[in-house]
């Protein structure tokens, strides 16, 4: 099941809210969340519910044993065993085909390539489990003694299949004690409405432009301008798609009384790549920072090699394909360059130049992200600078720009924190009620229009769903 | 209001202060310092009151902000929840449509529960699909959605551009065209042994849709000009609306046309070929035919609008070349080319007219060696209809662009039974229910709906039993075969829950026709056929 679906919005979510708020005690509410999360996950792939529950059960016992044998070798052993199994499951389901293919390519053997169907959201819930186990081992959190509470944390449907990656420590106290205020519900409603609008009104319509040129069109003959136009649109599509999903997840969490961390903070206003990754998919970036970057794997050389490892993993996490690895290392390279230059010098760069630098690097990065076919990726990169003999300008792209001018302009504006700034301004002018009433109207309009656009909609999956 | 009360109190304090001062003036016994003390006390009191006022004022301000915030929160929750609840109730309670008049199709039905469907995830997905597909007032909402999308762009040359424009040649010699060559593709169809030797073709399409029976080739005597296929061309065609691959475009003649752009993926060709070859392998005694029906994208849509590297024609040849020699290929190019100037396709709908289907059926009947009824043996009807592309694009220029839908009801005797996807009997009904079909859903004239499996029993009396495995496209062709086969089973592979080879065996099929568009064969329908062939 996906969020941008009428059945989810008007049947599943409605029933879930009713059941949740009929129950007054937290323990019953936790069970409501578990039941609905299982239905949510089983909706398209019932078989994988067993994998999810099995994984939670195994890590539940691992957590208990790690706590029982704390500060002994056995604790380390149980931690290692749990991590090996968790990562092993991820490798089998997500990477086995890719690894065997590449092994076959560089060796004389010809092993059969496994065709394993990947359970939805496995990358996200595996990382949540890993964070739980490591935090248990490091003593950052108290081990969860209740199996069903751990199951609720891992399987909670708002963040189950496409993040954000919610750390156990973030919601640890709220599992047993959470207070739902009317302010939480109001904020949650706003986040859901805005998130749905980002996905359905903006991202879905931007995807049509991208498909026209990158998927259905003849890439080799696309002009330089057309290539830049399409890849910029694609960057915005991914942003609105994924941040829209995160908004809905955070909004649902708020209504249920959980306070998830933000996953996006207007990444396109960044002045450098380091800052961009502090604003883009924050939960993934902080995960690698906390669980991989500062782990002394490479001894004295860890400064650079850990950085390489982090960005290799960041890319590889997104998919079993070389373009994702290139994508991760591409960003790692720029972050290394920025570190070498130093923060002070980077800050001295004129603001306009810094934004241009950041935008170009990020946008090209999204091109690398899009093309899983390395041949097409090469064509795309050549197109950007006219290396394929393609023209600078073509009428098709120009007409497409005109046909979608307002959509693209609105999207560019909404990539910047214009709405929060406007609300702040209205409130400073003592127009608080105008600001909040405007937000309410916007919420209803966004939800209503999204619902209309979802009638018999096709081609609607979230991009990060596949990860 | 709080400020007014404080002012009043302040005024009273000032009055007290003035009275005290007056009293002091009138009393010489009072010491000077005494006086000062009093004054200080009053001033202090005044100051204290002022401070208290300030505090109250700030507290009131905070209360006001809190009240505003609470009010805003209540409004937000109340309004949004009310909207959400009303919409949810309407979606659940209001009757759901079963047919889309603008899209001319039956809408999804609530799926039947089976454990198999449940564990595969299909059951749940079908419920979601049913819910999304049958929203009350869906056509109205889709129209609103299309209107909203039309706001994305500018109006150019009087044509409202919305959605996307792809692969359009502007017609301006100054501009570059990023599409494939606009040079017309010419190929020659080998009609006879002599003709195939005489003229080499220019593209890979020249190999033609091979496999057509010798009988077919020998009987066909088209005019020399009719043997040449020239890809349609209109360099000035401009797309004015698009939804996926469905487009509305303005031709160089200024008229608005509609098309569904061919978007087949050649890399999936093996699935279809494997399925057809397997059917023949498992049914060695039956005649197995493959018909990859060519559509208006080959005959009418300007090639400049193409969005794929390969054409429908070249892909159909590519697939046909992967079929075993025992498969008889029905060459629809050969069947339709001599009639290309007749009304064999709609100009604003993705289907062929029944006349086009008739010529394809004629070609098939010849390949099967059965008799075929002349057009005189049909009752002819005609009605103006609106093409399906309007529903997808909601382009205003298509809303009133009705065109004549001609259809032919065979006069011979036959009965038609309708079954569900598990082949459970449902009802008996006319093959072409002319009395109660809807002109806005005109293709449902052919055998009511694709979702039913049909069993047609005719007076042909030749013992031939035909099973048709198809997508929606060949529906118009089936009525043309009622004089040719004694029994006809029609199965749309999208609505079938059993192994089709077993079905053919159980029903004594002498002939099996696998008919669909090339894009269907290369897409999900081809995959579905593969699934049904292997279904245990």
C-alpha cells in the first residue's frame, strides 16, 4: 500500500484513526498500530510479513542477550551475530543478483544469477534494526524488554517502507508515554496535506516531463538545453516525491503522538555539498555518520577511507547498480574536496557562486542517479556539454518548457523556504489568524486536489519505494 | 478592556494623591519630611500599580496569543477533519459506477477472494484498483484534473498546450528535430513468389510479417500501388494535448486528430514468442495462428510523432521471426494495405473500425481455410461516436469531434453464452447487443465486455472449434467469424484464471488464434499470456 492512494487515504487511514482514538490507553493504541502496520505491509506482499516479524523477533532476543551479557565478549558476539544476519538478509534480497552478475563478469565461472524479489522497505527497516542493536550494544538506549513494543517500533507503517529512518532513541520514551495534543494533531494534518500535495500535484506531474525526454524520448538527440532542463526537473521531482513522503510519515507520526526527526530542510538552498547532505535525507546521512563514519575501521587512515566507505555505502544503499555507487562516490568526492579546501575558505566564496556550484553538482548527481544503464548515463553526461554532437537548443524542449512553465516555476519557488518565511512575516505583522486560516485553506485545497488527481491515477509509485 | 480599567484606577490614585497634597498644604503642623514620605508612598503605590498594569497587559497579550493559537488549531482540525470525513463517507456510501462513458470501458469489479490471489498480493491490489477506478463521479473528477493540468502551460497559436509535448516537429526549418528521420519508410510486401523476388525492401520491415500461408498470398491480388507501404508523414503535426502515450494533435490540414503513440519494448519479444510456440508445441494437432494487429500508429499517425526507436511494424516483424515455422502468421499489413483509403481506422480513437477488423478476419479465414461471409451477409449500422482519446486527454478540441462508427451484425444463426474468468456460466446474451449499447462506450457493442469469456455456437456446421486468445483489439473481428467456425471461444487473457492450453484441449480446439496489438504482445498482456500458458 502506498500513501498516495485513495484506498489508503479514505479507508485505511480513516479506519486506523478511528480505532486509534477509540482506544484510550497507550497499550491498546500500540496494538492498533501493530495491527494496521501489518495490514499495510501485507497489502501488496503478504509473504514478507513473516520476514519482517522474524527479523524483529531475532533482534529482540539479540537485544535481550546483549543487555544480559553487557560488557562481556558474549555481548560483542551477539551484536556481531545480529548484524551479520541483518546485513546478510539485506544482501540476499537486495544485492545477491548484482553481486553474482559482477562476479561472473570478472571470473571465468558462470554462476546462475539469483532472481530474488526484494521485500518493500527492507533497506529502511533493516537500518532501523541495526541502529537499535548498535545503540543497545553501546548502551545509548535501554533494551526493549517487550517484543510487541519493538515490533511496533520497527513496523510502524508511517515510516516502514520509505523512511525516514527513525532511531529507537528518538521515540523510546514515546512508546510507553505519549501525549497527543491538539497542536500535534493540527500540525500532523498540515504535514499530511502538504506532503500529499508535494507528491501528487507536483512530483507526479514533473515525472511526466522526465519520462517524455529520459524514458520515452530519444536521449541521444536531446539538446544541451533539453538535457539540463529535464535533469533539473528530475531533481525537483525526487525532492518533492521523497520529502512529500517524509512529510506524510512525520504528519502521521505526530497524530499518533510520535515526534520523528525532520528528513529534509530545503536542501536546494545549500551553498555547498556538505551542507546539502545535512539537509537532504537527513536520517540516512546521520545514520552513516553515527554508525559508520566514526567507527575506527581503518585505523589511522580512517579520515579518508571512512569517508570513502560512507559514500560508497550511501550510494550502494540506494540500489544494486553501479550508477548508485558512482552517485555516492561522486558526492563523496566533492565533500572530500570541500574538506580539503576548508570551511573557512568555502564560506568566503561569493553566495551566488556558491549556490551555482552546489546546484550544478547536485543536479548532475541526480542525472547519475536516474540512469541505471551506464551507456545511457554516458550519453546523458555527454549531452550536458554537447559532446554527442547534439544541438544547443531544440524546439521540443522549448515547447515543453512553455507547456509546463507555471508548474516548473511554482516548483522552483517551493524548493525554497518561501512558505515558512511568508507565515513568519504575516505573524510578525499581527496577522496570525490570516496566516493560520490561509494554511487551513491550503490544506483542504491540497488534499482535495490530490484526491481528484488520484482518481484512476497510473504511474504513481514513490521513487524511494524501490529502495 | 483591561487597559480601560487600569486607567480608571490610575485616575483614582491620582485623585487621592491630589487630595493628600491639598491636605498637606492646609496642615502647617506636618513636617516636610513627613510630606515627602507621603509623596514617596503614593508615588510608590502609583509605580507599583503601573508595574502591575504592565504585567497584566503582558499576561493579557499572552492569553490573546494563546487563544488565537487554540482557535487556529481548532479551525484547522475541524475544517480538515470535516472535509476528510465527508469525502470518506461519500466515497464509501455513494453508488460506484460500473462503466466509464468517456473512456468507453467497463470499470474494475470487486475481486473474488482466493487464497492464491491473496498470497500473491493480487487480491489486495485489485481492491485498491477497484476503489480508485470506480470513484463516484470519476469522469467529472478526471475532467477537473485535466482542466487543472491545462493550467501548467501557455497558450500557443490558439492551441492550449497541456501536459507534455513530445517528439513534435515544429515545421520550422530553422529548428532542429530530435526525432527519427522524417524520410518516409517504403517497404514492399511480397505478395507472391514473383513479387518477393522482384523488389528489395529498404528496412528490416521488408522481411514482412512472414509466415502468412501460401494460400493467402496466392489469393491476394492487390493493385501494384497497394503493395507499397509508406509510413504516414506530416512534418507540420503539432501535439496539443497528451496523456501518457495518448495524444491529440493538429495536422497540417488544421484538423484535430487523436492517436495512441506506439511504445513497445522489443526486449520483451521473447515472452510472447515463447508463449505462442509453447501453445503450438502442446497442441500439435491444432492450427495455431499469431496475429499482431497493426493499429492506426502504422497507418495514420505521422511518423514524426514516433517516440520509440522501432516502429510497430518493425517490432511485429521482429516478433514474428521468432515464432516457430508451424505457427501461421496473420499479416495484417498485407490484409489492410489494399484498403488503406477506406475507413478502416478511427481518427480519434485507438481502435480499428469494424471494417478494418473484417479485412483482418478475412485474411485469417483464408489462412484457416474456412469460408468467409461477404459484407452483404451482414446488417450494417452506423452511429456518430466520440473517440476514447478525449477521455484521457480531456482536450476540448476532441470533445465534439464525433466520427461515424460503422458496424456489421452477421445475419447467420448463432448464440452467445457469457462466462466469468473461471469459466463459470453467467448468462446468454446477443453477440452484438445493438439495442442497448451506449454510444459513449461504443466498443462494448462487441460482446458486452472484455471481462467475460464468450462461447459462440454458430450454424457453420464445419466442426471447426476456434479459441481466440486476445487483448481488447480483436473484439471487433470475432463477429466476422460466425460463418467460419462452428464454435468460438473468446478469451481476453487479462481476465482469465486458468491454463489456456488445458482449456483448448478440454474444448477440442481445432484452431487457436492469438491476437493482440504488437505493444500488448511486448507488454503486460504478453507477460500474462506467458503466465496463463504455464499456469498449473
